[in-house]
C-alpha cells in the first residue's frame, strides 16, 4: 500500500482547516454585524456548496483555474491540476462546515453580552474576540474537525480540479477510485477501511470532546 495519498490528504485537510479558521473569524464577525438583507445573502453564499453538486463547483473552478482561464490571465498562474488548485477548491467546498456551526453559536448567544460590553466601552470587535469566540469554542472545535474530515473525504471537486496525478493531486479518495478502475478491489478495500476508521475517529472526537472543551 502506498501511503503517499494519505499523506497528501492529511496535508490538504490540515491546510484547509487552518486557513478556513483564520478566514472565518473576521468573516463571521462581518456576517453577524451585517444588515438583515445582506446577512441572508451572505449566509446563502456560504451554504451554497452544501446543495451544489461537487462536479458543478469543480467544473466552474476548473474553468477559472485552467491555463486560459480568467484567474490565470489576471495573475499569470495556472492552478488547475496542482495542489494549489486542490487547496482553493477545498477551501470553498468545506467553508460551510467551518462557518455555519460557529456562526450559529455566535448568533445564539444572549444579546446582553454585547450590551454589557458596550456599556463598559468595549468595541464590538473586542467583545467578539474576547467574549463571543471564547464562549463558542466547542463549536469552533466542531467546525474545525468537520472541515478537516470533509476535506479528507471529498472526491468530486478534487477530481475535477486536480485530476489523478500521483504524488501531486492523487489524494486518498481518488486513490480508491483509481484502484477500483484498475480492478484492484483488495487495495481499494484497504484504503476505504482506513478512511472509514479515520472518519469515525474524528466524529468520536467531536461528540466526545465538545463537553470537555
């Protein structure tokens, strides 16, 4: 068994989860403070990957990232069929798994927290950073682990953007597909069982660790 696809999957999932966490902290603050109409639009855009078929999202990203796509024309860099392209696709596709749990927890906090902070002269951002986020740390953990796990198991988007290049874009989920295509069901079973066990472990971490975090 080649462990390279698992290592690549872990690298992709780890980078995706960390970057999304950094991006979601200011993004959730902006959405939470946005007017009602704008808030609904922003929530819909974030949640779009949940209902959009992965192949559709992957197709449009491929069009944007290919050598003659608009992004390459603007920057001179083509990210299609590269690890960078996989990372961009994973960030977009896993965004709702990170953002939605944290945003829901922030919005469910009592308004009194913000009102007391305002009376003490604490800015909205400081109140968000020092009060809101620490109070939803279990949701932050859930979002982080879910984004990580979702990226590990993603297939459609990474196949469309990255293809099946060994050592570069062939992550574990693509490796299973590759082995099945080659008729090597024994190896496919081994890869699938490892991913199944790993995914179960991550879910146990979420449900078992939230109360202690």
